[in-house]
């Protein structure tokens, strides 16, 4: 079929390239606004980094020192989640705000956590220092060696696999897997098979691969993550400077995640698995009893300042670079993209 015949076949209001949680949320929001949207994914929708993600909604505890500019955005994103979860089916999303307990594995960690406490105070979300005994009253599975910790009641979680599945269901034939974009410009995408699809706006939401499609500086940051199941090891998210342990309602436990600059490498390594298990069992010894179900590795989209890139770049819209906060930012990124498509004023912080 010739190019112009392909072009006649399909023309949309908006094409979203990438069906991870950011692309899916953007497409869902655009569809709710009445746009004729098509979301394209070269693999399985929701099948790459979003599938590996733990799904923590941790506006402050996931940010690092020096990323203070992100807190305001993160907090706004966390506030948007309850409504977004309702929109897609709260039960399906696995949305819970049970808080996180940040614990020290040793005295060095305790000092680091005291600095976190100071930061939280400056942000107006002070947390009292909990002794080891107080931590164990909250989480009886904690090791007697834990010297203390901090509670972050604002933290919560969703199940990213369930969220993506709900978005894919809601989008129906407006999301297409196995559709690799070979080339794009401001008004069209060309798929690997030669099909050309035109649209009024193109949104690049291709995570760590966004730099191949749009002029944005995004690098892959590898994270290895484990999924286990068995007797309950904790009631709420437990974090240390070396890992996080996220208990799911169905008895599964997610332990993550490494942070590695290894390019586009998604191999699960013995060292990665060992380090995560070592870090988790240091504070929650009953992790030893769990059955290891899955070990995976995925790529976070990192940017030079760890802040997301959501906006217009050379005539394209981009929503990428969410680094450690892709799940947290999905609803607010979708709102921003929908506002840009509608050419509404958007006052964002990211
Ligand atoms: N937000 C979890 C991670 O990046 O590991």
C-alpha cells in the first residue's frame, strides 16, 4: 500500500507513543476529554518498566537530598492519586495509604535518618523519632537490632500491574501493542511495518527510550526488584537506605530496588538479588521464609536533574523522565498533557 493510502486510513486527534503507566494515563485522560486518541506500544502495554515497579506513592521518602524542588510536585501528585484511583476503579488499582516506616539497620543509618527527619521538619511534615522498641510495636517482624526509625504516614502504594491492566481495559482498541514506532514528526508516526498514522498532536511517553524519539535528555537507570510470597513480614512499607519492602494485600511482598547506571541492560544478576535479600532480611529476618516468585529488572527514565520533562519540545509533547516517581506522577502528568493538548494554561512545577 502506498504512503498516502496509509495516511488516509488513520488520522487521530492525539497519538501517544508508549503504553507504560505514563502513556496509558495520558491516553486515558485524553479519551475522557473526548479526544480520539491512540496509544502505541512496541511490546505489551504496561509490560516494561511499569510492570516491574513496586508502586510506592512516596512523595518525600523516594526523593533524595538536593531534590527539594521535586517535593512540591510529588506532594501534588500524591494528592491527585485517590481521585485517579476512583476513576480507574480503586479496588482494581490496589490503592492504599498505609504509611511507610523508615528504619535504620545500624547506627550509620540512624544518623542518615536523623538528617531525613530534619528535612521533613523543614517541609512541614515533621515525624517523631521512634525508638527500636516503638518501631517493633508498629512492625513486630522487625529485627531486635533495629535501633530506631521514622514514620512517613503520607506514603502509600498502588499495584502498577493492576493499574495498567485497568487502563488498558478502559482504553480498549485505543491502545495497540506490538506497534513499534520507527520514525515520528510533529504530525505523524511511521510504524516498523511502514504504516503511517497522522494526528494533531504526538505525545512521546516512551520512558527510558524517549530520547530515541524526541529531543530530550533521558538515560536508563536500571532497577532490579523481587517478588515473593508467604507469611506476612510487615503491615506497611518498610524502608531502609538499601531497600524497600512493600507488602501487598494478596500476601505478596515486593522488595526493591537496585539503582544502577548500566545502559539498556535488563539482566537480573546474582549480585542484585543477593543485595536486595541481604538488605531486607537485615531488618525483617522472616523474609528468609518467603518463596521467591520473580526477579526482574527494568529501566527508569532518569534526567540530568532527576526532574520529569512534561511539556512541548520542538512541536512534540513529551511526558517522560519521571525517574523513581513514574507511578506517583502518572495522574498529574496525564492532567498536564491533557491541558497542553487542550491548550489550557498549565501551571506545573516539574
Ligand atoms: N520508586 C521505586 C524505585 O525507583 O525503585
